[in-house]
């Protein structure tokens, strides 16, 4: 299995960021960094993975899209239901949308 340099660099950068948060803020900082990577970047990276973009473009776009869309969806759902449940529902909903996008794009 050959891993490209972009994937190696992304993993290395994620580990460096997580360690920096850990050493500066402790275990709470580590959890925040991991949550940020999973909640904001990873979900939208999977959505953008359906398009022909470079890995670095996908990461940057997913970061900025995630900063705008994920909190907005959680806030709107949080007005109706509990915010903890809204976070989980939004996460699952975005993963499901990514799955549907991949399935629809493979048909074409």
C-alpha cells in the first residue's frame, strides 16, 4: 500500500496540531483539537472528496465550509431540540449527505 505525500503531510500536520493543543491546554485542548478536526474538517472533506480537487484544496475548503455550515445547522436544530442531540444529528446528517452524493455521482 503506497500512501501519497499529501496524505502523509496531512496526518503529520494533524498530529502536530493535536500535540500543540495538548501541551498548551492539556487533555481538554487535545479533545478540542480532535473534535475540531472531526467535526469541521473531516465531514466536509468527505463531501468534497467527490469532486476533482487536490488534497490541500479539499482540506482548506472543508475547513472554511465547516466553520460556516456546521455551527449554523447545529444552532438552527438547537432551537428546536437539545444542542447535544443537534450536534449528533447534524454530524450524522452531513455524513449521510456525503454518502448520497457519492452514490449519485457514481451513477452518472
